[in-house]
C-alpha cells in the first residue's frame, strides 16, 4: 500500500513538473511570465530559473538573427532589433505583455 501511494505521488510530481520544463515562448507570453521589450528582446516578468533560461535562449537566438539581418541589409543591429520589436508586438496575442516606448509594461 505504501509503495503504491509513493508511486502515485511520484507520478503526480512528474506530471506537475513536466509542463514547467517544457516552457516555451508562447506559453510564457500567455501566462505573463515574459514580456516583449521595445528593443526586440524578451524580459522575464516572473524571474524563475526556468523563465530566465528561456529568456536567455530566446534572446541569444534573436541576437544572432538580428546580426544576420543587419549584415544582409547594412543596418545597425539595434535598428533591426527595434524594427522587429514593432512587428512582434503588433502580432502578440491578447493578454500578452509588452513594453511601451515610454518603458512601461502594457497588456495587448
């Protein structure tokens, strides 16, 4: 009986932890864990280790892409990033957080 209960509790713990490990950008946006910044990068609004790891990964990939586009178009990286931010923010799902040009956080 004790073994059965322990097994059940372990299974429940795995089911609860698994979604946190599988956190993606869409999920993080929809639950207000991250927000889109006006500079083209994401910020952790709820800085748990999982969220911070996601933010670091997303921002590193974006930086690489912005650098590639920058080189291709002959524009500074920060200009490319800010233009991307405008496009990303206009396409956010309702309820997602974003940083306004004045620096304040808003909801879509």
